[in-house]
C-alpha cells in the first residue's frame, strides 16, 4: 500500500469510537488526520487551515453532515466531501441529490473500502 504523504483530512463524527477507528484505518496510510466531534468545530478548523478532504458523519447533533457539506462547499467548492452514514440507501434513493456530497460511504464500512474511496477522491482532486 502506498502512502498518502501527509494529505490533510478533516474527520467529523460525534462518536469517539468511530473517530478512533478511522484513525486506525487511515493514519497508517500516511494521512494527516484532524478529528473533531462537531460540525461547528469542523467549520472553525476549515476557516483556519487547509484540508484536502472532509470525511463527515451524517447523523450528528445540532448540524447534520449534509448541512456541514453545504457550508463546506460554499467556502471551498473544490474540496471533496465524503459522507459516512448508516442511512446511505435512503439518501441515495431520495429524489433530490445530497448537495455538497461527493460520495456516500455506508456504515459499517470495510477498512479497505474506506481507504480506496478516500484515495480515489484525493487523486481526482489532484488531477
């Protein structure tokens, strides 16, 4: 497996176990992860730093992941946003597309699938 050479990923999930699990999956691949537990903290970090990708949960208190994605795209239209959710089927089947989301990853996810999805969107951003 190749390394990601420090590409910065902002990970947003209100579940500490999920944040830790994503660290176990992505950090060995060389990604520089910044993990936060609220959309508000994510927006604050985005104002103060450069990221290559945002990986966010859908179901969070105060602001859902799709609402965060819309705000991210207003600030940085080219920044890829990956949404993690246990509700992927419902979201993908809705008549309106999920604004601001580049791809939806189903929870629970396989480690290899998550790494592949992240790598694919970071390559696309770099091309």
